[in-house]
C-alpha cells in the first residue's frame, strides 16, 4: 500500500507541475515518517524514497542510527518539528536540513553545536503565514532582520523558507499563504544577504501539497498520504 501511495503522490506532484508550467525535477518529496515504524520507512526506501521527515529529535536519532547500523547511508533526514535548544546537540550531525528555525537564539545554538562537531548545518526559517497563535514560526515582516542576524553565524547556512499552513477543508484556501511565502522568498533573495541562499521553499502537506506545488514548493512534506493515519495513543 505504501508503494501505491508514493506513486500516487509523485503522480499528483507531476500533474501539479504540468498545470503550473514547472519542471517536476524542481520538486522533491519528503516522506514524513514520524510515529511510524522503521519497517515502513524500509518499504518506502526500497521503492526509491531517500528523504524522510521527523518532528522529534529522539525519534530521528533512533531511526538514523538504525539505518546507519545496517550500512545504509544515503538517507536524508529532515527535522521538520519544533526544536528545543537543549536537544540541538543530538541532531546537528545527523540532519540534512532543519526546517523549523524561528529565532536567532535557536540558530546561534545550532551554530555553536555544529562548530563542536565540525559540521555546517543547513536550515530553513519557519514563517507563520496565517498568523495562527498556536503555531511556531516568525511573522513575515520579521524575516529580513532575522536573516541578517543569522548571516554572521559561522556554522549554519540558511537555504530558504518553510511554512505550515492552517488545516482547511478546501486546500485552495491555503493558496494565498503559499503564494505569499514564495513572494517573501524572492524578496529576501533580492536583498543579497551574505551567506543566505533562498533556493528552498518547504510547503505543502497531505491535504494541500498539490496547491503548494503550483505556488512554487520545492520540498513537500507528506505523511498521512503515504503511511496512513498516525496513532498518537500508543
Ligand atoms: C506531521 C507533519 C507533516 C505531515 O503531515 P501530513 O498531514 O500527515 O502529511 C508535515 N509537516 C510537518 C511540519 C509535520 O509536523
């Protein structure tokens, strides 16, 4: 079932690209495997998936280590959930990209821990486009100042922006948020801030990734649509 789901999602991404005149090579699928067992990740891996997203540090590290012990080293682990500073040290050398940086304090902590491990960490700035109080992320108008602050840190590299859109019945309702995030990305790119590149737009989840792709997403994060509903009661 996982294989069929992946094929369907990839097909939908392709169609959204055609619809919006994009090259589907510009869009990568992150399989969001949080709460799911490694056996499911293995199935997706065997079907060709290499990008996996987790929202908890402990779970990401456990899964990372599981595959490393099996000699599999071509998986890209993406941390997509809120990151507490006291957990930064565990993930800096295990992740391809941290999607959820929303403060200078967190970015400087990542840089400090990255230096200790002699790595440079790729990050995205999380922006709360709909202004939802329950969500993490900066306000769009705070973006430039945060980028300028982070640009001087030695061991983090800002690669783009990420947003988690509201849960809506009709995904088209999120179109404006995705479109606005892309405008913000272009606007920030035009500032030519040192050490900042604005190539990645991480937006779109199971409910709205097709709309996100038509608005320029380069990374979509799909969990339920691949692995099925999550059970948080276990
Ligand atoms: C869980 C999660 C996803 C995937 O959500 P689905 O609706 O299951 O596709 C995407 N992004 C983030 C940040 C998440 O926490």
